[in-house]
C-alpha cells in the first residue's frame, strides 16, 4: 500500500480509542499524531534509510543509449548458476533517458522452463505514465537459460522502472534449489511484531500506556494491511528470517485497493468521532457500513476495474 494509505489507516485505528478522541476534542492531537506516524514508520525506515545500507555483489547497468536486454538476462541466469554455498545480491539499475523519463524493462523468471526473459517496454515519466516517445530500434526481448532449480518468494515477473532500481537476492535453500527474493531489504524486521512492541515502548514515553497501545496497534496495522498483497512481511522476526506470504488479493500500487483502504479508513474515523460526541444521535452501524463503505466500494470497483 501507498504511504498515505498507511497514514490514514493509522488515524482510523487511533479513532477506535475513546481517550484519543476525547483528547482531540480537548485540543490535544498527540494520540492521532502517534497513530499516523507509527503506521507510516515501517516503509519510512525501509525506503529512506535501510535501502541505502543494503550491500550488493553484482550491479547490472544497461546502456541508456542502447539498452542491451540480453546482457541483463545473461547476468541473472549466470548468477543463478554461479551459486554454490553463499548467496548473491544483484542490483538492477534503471534506464534513465532524461530528467523526467525512464525506459522501463520487465524481468520474468520461469522456474519450470529454467529461463529468464527480459522485455524492453515503453518510456515512462517519473509518475509511471507512458510517454509518446518511441523506443530506439533495438532488440526488445532477450532470453537466457539456467541449469539450477529455483523457487520464487514473491512473483515471477517484475518491472525495473525509475530511480535507483530494485535488488534481488539469490540464495541456496535447504530444499536444494536457489531461492529468489525480491527487494530483500523491504518488509523485514521493520514490519515485525517485535518492531511494533519497540515502537509501543517508545510511544509510552509520550503518553504512558495509552500512547503505547495506540502505537502498537497503528504500527501493526501497517504489516496487516501489507499482508493483503503478494510479498507479505516478516512478522515473527527475529524468530524467523522469512517473510510470511501475502494473501495475494492486491498489488501495493493498485489504485482501487489504495482508494478503498483510504475510503474505509475515513468512514470509520467519522463513525468513531460521531459515536463519541454525546450531542449527536447514534448511527445505525449496519446501515452506516452498507451505505458509506460497501456500496461506494462496489461502485468504485466497477469503475476502476477495467483500467486498474
């Protein structure tokens, strides 16, 4: 999910606690600040700090003037076959065309055919929108085969689009194959329940146990929301070194699912604020949820699904 989605979800979680609402009515927004901040914290740490300290062994950099997709396919396939005992970490650099344009390429790994496919796709801007600028007349598809069996943690296909590009980790597994992990520095210990507990202890310094409880729930809501996707999170770190697979219901960049999560969070915030205002009449819970959440989301899904 997007950062704003997690932030609003943290506010919604906070709104379920009466003392947080009462403090906000009295002019003290501290609990809501804690909730929104703690829900945003895991991705902030990953993308603003941890990614820059992650070390890699191989760096793949296509030529922006004449990107060679065969070089990219060969680099990945040869790296898979080079694995013996120690893992290899590969950084796949993006192809920057100008200040605000990037050449997107897609990598697909087929464990059954033992093949890496790399496809040169359209030129996009920094927002991910295609630009009506034809790509150079070069080979757009490349294939390379590997000999060792592989297993995938996340997805068989992913794009390299903009900024500094993703990492993949190739590591021998106890099952005798090569396990491939996508952006292995993401959704690790920062998304664990242990991290939620640490955040709660820090939050307690700002408002005793009430702030600690809100901090824990808001931080944990981030990982729980991420579990709806494909990658999942390492919920039991340090007891486990593996990410729990997600439910594969949505992608993190999905327009509908991000909008649906924000819409639901805002509706719940309104319901909770209303319920803690004595001067207002109570809302019928079932009718409110149906008319403000379920029906609008069904409409949005029908509207966005053709292009999402």
